[in-house]
C-alpha cells in the first residue's frame, strides 16, 4: 500500500480540505468537529484518525467522494484510492435514494441537517446510521464546494 493510500492526510490537498471540513462544520453548527489544535497537518491527521466516520463529496453532477477518514474506509471496506473514485450515490441502495436526495437538498438549503438512514458497504452489507450530521462545505470565498457527513453511531443490520 502506498503512503498516499495509508496516510492521505499528509497530502497538501487533504491538509487544506481538512481545514475546510473544520471551518464549514463550525460555520453551520457553531460547534467544533473535533477538539484538536496544532499545525494544519496535525489537524488533518487527527481528523483522519478520529473515532467517528467523516466523509465528503464534491459538487460534480454525480458527486464523487473526495474524503473518507480511516473509520469511513474501514466501514465501506475500501482503500483511499477506491473510495475517492466512488460516486457518493453508491453509498445508498436504490430504495433509499429518494430520502438521500431529500436530505442533500435540505442541507444545501439550510447549511446542515441531522439524519439517520441505511447505507451499504462496497460489498453490499447494510448499516444503519444514527444521529448523523450533513453539512455544506465552503471554500475560502465562502462558496459552496461540496457536502460532508459525520457520525459515530452505526450498526450493521
């Protein structure tokens, strides 16, 4: 496994993206995503190793995951390079796509949304998410540049 796959938090783009994740979460919710201090690289590492699932996707017509921390990669049973090529819609089965689309639209309008729902791993295992938060990502000009989600409560069903 390459160091990019093992330690993506060391890449400049991911260090920068980690700052966006932290800033945007605080902007929309008023809370800290993770109580951590240090250099941007240390913060990126702490997010990647955090005890919760953290994912994000971009703003493509069919959004592609552009971030998944270690817990996310383990949950979806994918490497970094596999996860960051996957359309985020593939994280939900067809029968729950309508609810997922409603949730994404709600977050896009309000800035963030609380959610629960069923998702699937890359091997087809279903899991139930509880008490998740989905929020809009903002770039340095406060323009929408994606969405992210965080949760620590999930169980296989």
